[in-house]
C-alpha cells in the first residue's frame, strides 16, 4: 500500500486532479459505482466487473462474495450451455476463470461436463484455444476474434498453465501481420504476450520481443493531445498493457490524469468501461492476478444511502435522421424528433413505435445491448458482421444504450463485416 501512495503522490504532482485526496476521491467514487452496478446489472453477472472489484485495494467483501456465487451459478450454467452446443465461448470462459482466480477460488474444483466428459475450466479453455488455433490455420483468423484469443492466452498464463507455443505463435504472427481490427486487441495481446514472456516458456524469444515492441509502439503512437490512448474507452486497457510491459510512469502518467478528468465529468456510466480503468488507476494490470493473494483485505468500502435519480421527460426535442445501410449498399433514411438526452436505443424504440416499416432486435453483451437485426437483416457476431454506428460521419464510441442524443444529427447504422 505504501508504494501505491508514493505512486499517487508522483502522479498528483502534475495532475489536473492535483492532490492525493482528489485522486483518492475519484478511485473511491468509481469503485462504489462499480459495486452499485452489481444490484442493477441486466442479464448475466459480469466477470470483468468482479475482476476489477477484486483487484482493487478497497473492498466490500460481502457484496463481492454474493457476486461470486452468481458467477458460479448463472454465468457458469450459461458457459456450460454454450460448450454443450458447440458455441464459441473463449472470451467469456477466460474472463470467468480470471474472475474466480481474483477471488482465490480453487479452479480445480469447478468443472464443465461436455459429451458426458467432466473436465476442469482450464482444460476446457485449453481445448477452446486449440479450436481457435486450428481455425486460424485454415482461415487465417480465430474462431472468435483476437481480443478473445488474447484473453484465452492470458487466462491460461496467469493461472500458471504453460501456453502451447503454437497457440502463442499465432498471436505473435497476428501482431507481425497487423491482423488486429481494433485498438483494444493490441492492449489485450500485449498483456497476454508479456505474461507468456515472463513465464519463460516460449522458445522463440526474439519474435516474442519484436511483437511486444510493436504493440507498445502502436499504443504510444495512438496518444491524443488530451492524454487518452485511442479514445476515452480504450485508455484503461492501453494503460494496463503499458504497466504490464514495463513500468515507466512517463508512458502513462498523462493518460491516468486524462482518465480521472474524464471520470470526473461523469463520462464512464457503463460498468464494463469502469472495470477496465479501475485497475489501471491503481497501477495494476490483469497480470497482477498471477500473484494475487486474498489475505488481510480491506473491508471498509461501504455504500451509503443514495438519493433516487428522477429523470424528468425533456420538453426539448431534437431532430434526428437515422440512416440504415444494408450489406448490399441499399439505404433508407428515417426522420424523427426525440426528447433531448434520449439514448440511441430509446430513439430506435420510438422510431419502431412510429414507423411500421422499421424493426430491430438486440442481443446482450458485457457492454450492454447491441444491435443484431435491423429491418429483418442480421449482422451477428457469429457471422463476423456488426452494425457500425456513426454520427455525422464520426464513429460512435459508445453503444446504443449509452450514446445520448443532445443535438440534431444524422446517425448512420451500417451493416459491416470484420
């Protein structure tokens, strides 16, 4: 804890949040927001949220243990169902394993039964990674994507399992061939490959070192003037990766300040976003799991009574054009007025109620609802397609449940492959 206070003091020196007390206030506020989300989250319990709470220096052990029980039942059963139906599950399984490890849970005691064979979580993840590797061999891309692939490598590695060189080599080659489709893949791959390097098990050390250098260069080259890497929602993982790959405060001090400034402006509503920045703000990465011990933990984080937030309907209306572009390039534009401050999801629901020709469906994810079908056309993750969202030509940083419409604009929803 002393070293963390020293780090706080160093960062506060040049920070817009320029006192240790201010930095501590931001940390506790985010920690409490994440803790409160356990009672309000929709769908399955989120292993990433649990992971961030357990990596924190501040705890409410009662609520964390309640969430652990939910993970071991609801999420466990969901993953079991996916495995039984041969559905790709690498990312969720990896995060589930890391969440259990963050609570120092004995991973050997948790099993899945597939085709009447009972195996541990780690054995099932190793099997999933072999399927991912074989898919790359024949199609030049993973069964899921390289973010989930990296999560799988990382979960095995931090759990003390030797990662097959053929599996880690596929990730190294992906870096070399610039196969990553989004910025966050670099950060997760950086943590995964750094863990493999630290384990000393990889036989091609020169190629591994080269991949790590390229990842670090890519992250540092993405730095914005305000200190964020990529965007506000990518900076947490980027800082975690830099922390994992080499503890040089000069690489990320301004980025931590940028995260705190953004947090104080109440930008981070989504629990998934908070779960990625909270470890970074406490100078930790997912590699911290390797040495995590659940001893003498602080248990002083209390949630006082909160005043219910009453959101009154806005009298102010905003003109919005919503353009839908299908996979063959056909497009149609809808016009409507929405209450100022509406989420994009609320705008789509309003459009659906006003226009019989417009329909949409959503699926759940750790980030909240995402579009799967518009006007009968699908763009599902399993088909390597998604609905790309942009406003006046600029890609949205948030999903349909988080993006708020504050001014007139044209929102384009385009069926896109990856």
